[in-house]
């Protein structure tokens, strides 16, 4: 399968930031991996226009479970698709924590995304307290069963393992810890959706940067990365794209 370098801009970026996209496409017009950037909703349409005909795909950072209705400030999956998005990040730890999103809510959003033709990038990950208590696999297994639609396929699902304690902290799990979780995810995903699981890309996220990308991408069952801060600059994200293309 082709690897995937996905960038999550979070609540960062204005129109001026699109110059980074222009630079990225100039430096990496035909990478050996897939590229995806998920900007704030205000930039999706403009970024999609810039990316038209290029190697870059554009995604959203969240969607509502309903297709329409009285939900002020929310966006449906169909709206994201209409703006030019092909993917949407769901269940990110910042949403699970800041907005108290449950597995059931993430599941409903993932189902809505897939119905609208989007690829659902479902995020899973443990807190530092859960890691220290030896509960990592229990937590991730529970999130997978509760958040991943049973009708998922290799075409409409991506899983992202993001240990909460590694996001934006500069800390990362050991390569052995990443390998353990990704092997576990692959096995549990097979139990959840069957043979389609073999083609689902499993991303690692959590302080991925140019200096550690190559060694992380060499870990079995790591099919790419979900990158935070390092995706905001073409030079940094491009270096990660280059490392993934060489993996």
C-alpha cells in the first residue's frame, strides 16, 4: 500500500499560510507517498483549489454526525466534501478531551463521513496515566471497537495511533512501544472488519518531526504519520514526506 503523510494544522493558519502549500507542491510535485493536509475549515476550499491536479489531498478536522440541521457552528461531512475535502480527522484526543467526545460520538461521525464519501481518519491513544498503569492496549482496543464502523474498508478508513502524552510535547514512545501498539491495532482491526484490515493504513502521530521520522517509518505496520506542528511549514513537512517516500 502507499504510505500516507497527513498534516493536522489544528487551529492555525490564515490565507497567508497557503504560501507554505505552494512551496510544498513545488518541492514535492510527485512524492512516492500520499500527502494530505487538514487545515482549519476556513481554508479547506482555498487549499483544495490550490491542490487541484496535484499530489496533495485536503481534509477536515471534524464533522457533525448529522447531515444537516440546527447545529450552529458545526459542519456536516457533506459540507466538507463540497468544499473539496477527501478526508476528515475524527476522535482526535483534543476533541475527546476538550469537547468530551465519546467513542459512540466518534463512531457516529465516522459513519457519517463514510456515507458522504470521505475517508475517516479515526484517532486512538492513551494518556500518560493509562500508559503508566499498563492499560495502553486495553484503552486502545476499547476505542477501536467503540469508534470504528464495522462496514469500514481499506478505501474509507485510516487509523491514527496518537499517544496523548506525546502530542506536542517532543516526547515519543520507544520504537518497541510503537511496534507493539501497531501490531495490536492490525490484529484487532482484522477482528473488527475482516480481511479489509490488511489494506487500512495505520498512522503514527505524536511529536513526529524530520529528525525522528525515518526511524519511526521503519517500524512494522507504521504506514505513515499524522503530523501536527511540523505540518505547518513546507520545509518540515516536506522532510517528513521525503522520509516516508524513502521508507
